C-alpha cells in the first residue's frame, strides 16, 4: 500500500490530535529511520528523546525477545525479578532511594505530585497546600500534569485543573521567592525545559530553589523526563549541578522505546508519604519493561554513554555555533549535552524548516517559540552531526538569499 493510502486511513480512524508529518515510518537501523517507501532519514529527534540507543541494538532487542517468551506481566500483587534489578540499578545511578514505575512521563508526574501532597498532609493535616511551577514548562497531558504545565493554550479548555498552582518565571529566583510560603508543598521544574524551547536551568537558580524549599519545608520535584538518562552528559542533568531533588520524574529514554516511566523519592520522602493503598498501577513495572530498563542501564554503563555524550555534544555545540555565526536569522543557540536548540527569527518559521528537512532526509523537530530542537540518539557520532549540518545549511542557504 502507498504511504498516502496509509495516511488517508489513519485520518479516518485515529483521533486527530496531532498534525503529523507526511511520512509512514517502517523500520530503523542505527541512527537512521526508513519510510515504507524505502526513503532513508537521519534521525535527530529520537522519537522525542526516547531512542537513546538508536534502532536495532541487538543486545537490547535480544533481551526483550527473551523476556517475551518468559513472562510479560504479573501485576504488582507479586514480585518479579527484572524490575527488582532495574530498580536497584536506577537507584544506584540516580542516587535516589526509592522508585515507583509508571507507564509514561505524565504518570510519573502524577505520582510525584501525589507523593509531595501526602508528605505535606502527614506533616500538618492540611489539604490546602500549594505547588509552584514554571511558566513555559511542560509536564504532560493528564489533568494533574497539566495543572503544573505553564502553557495557557494546553490548559485553558480543561480548567479548573486540580490543586492550587502558582507560576513563577524560570531562571528568575526572585519570582519564585515571591510565591513561596508555608503553604507551599512543592516546587516543580524541568532541569532543562524541553517543549518550552530548550532552556537549561542555571546552577544559581537550581541552588536557590533548593534553598527556598529547605527554608519553607517544601519539596523540590525535578522533571528529568526529557533531559535525564544521559542526555545532558550526566545520567541526570541535576547531577551536573550537584542539586539533588526530593522527588524526580523520569521516562522517555528510560525504556528506549518500551513505554515506561518512574518517579523516584529521596529517603526522607519515601519514609513519610505514599503507603499501601495510596497509589498503584496495573501495568507499571511489569517484567517486560523491567527487562528493558535493566538492559538499557547495563548498556549505558558498558558503552560509557554519558562520556560519549560529553564528547560528541561538544562537537554538536560548535557546529551549531558556526551555523549561528553564518546565518543572520539564527538568533541564539541554547542547550545542554545532546539537548540543543537554535532560535530562529520569526520571519524564518521553524515548522517550515522542519518540513524541508524531512524532505531532505533529516528528522528534526521544533520546540517553544520558533526553536529547532536537536535531540538525537545518544549514540550519534561526529559524522552524523556533519551530515545533519550539511542538510540544514543547504536549506538555510536558500533562506539567506531570500532575507
Ligand atoms: C514528554 C514529557 C513529559 C510527558 O511524558 P509522556 O510520556 O508524554 O506522558 C513530561 N515532562 C517532560 C519534560 C517531557 O518532555
């Protein structure tokens, strides 16, 4: 069947909540994807930061195949070995003390909020606690995650949203200090804002927010769903700043394609928050995702992926800086590790550039306000950065002539 026929069929059956790119992806190999028509694409989006290992990693695929034949699901009424080992490894690399596995990022945020609320409730018996979140943040599409998402367009049709949430300005400590009080149970932020346009938190901001939390007995929740799992050059971006959260949310690359997320608690929060009956999930942390997470963490360690990211991301950063110097309509480069963005002048629409890239065999997505987002598999090499830059520059050259 022709790709166009597949797309037609999709638009008749699947709820139209996405304006999809006109391509039907069929298979992947390394850092390349292939359409049903055989066309090859260099992937600089990694399924929105999920496919850290790229495609067709034999060790990972074999581990999943073995687990499928052994045991897929048991429910959380019983113990299973893969998830116990995955939990051990995840706590080890994160330095957090306890983990709860979910099926998605949004669910990890839901759990994080519930843990913070229960912690505050046990302390003073009140249910009038407030949460401070950030403008331009993104934490997911479920009602609880939406309640802390600082994007009016996403929120408005679904208001009133649960809880009392106030929004501060990212990287502006005074704006947080102005909102925090004894009712604040948590301050939630992405260590690097993703959807909002690729803004890394400054060390001063993170340190300051942590201090405000301590002073007011609030918990720091860091959303590491997009920037975590090695993308920043550290296993988790906060580790690069030495600011440990009380609660951390993780997902996307955690399963490298298998739907799994997690929220992790520091010991003092785990001891005094969610107890049997407070939270649960049918699928969450089943043996199949356990086998995936366990293997992903093994491969990260064996291949020293965080070190690789530190090296190759320096190369990507320099390339993007060169591009910024060359083209007057590139306003800024921002980012951390292999999570980078370049902001374009409004007269060069990032969405249009993204579509032209696709035509030229490069998968590149957008973020925030006219930002091109670079979120490749962590296993990319310098030659892939060169290939990406070559395609992008060809497209930019045409715009340079026009502007
Ligand atoms: C993707 C994302 C989420 C939501 O994750 P889902 O798995 O789509 O629910 C939350 N926070 C951040 C920072 C994200 O990038």
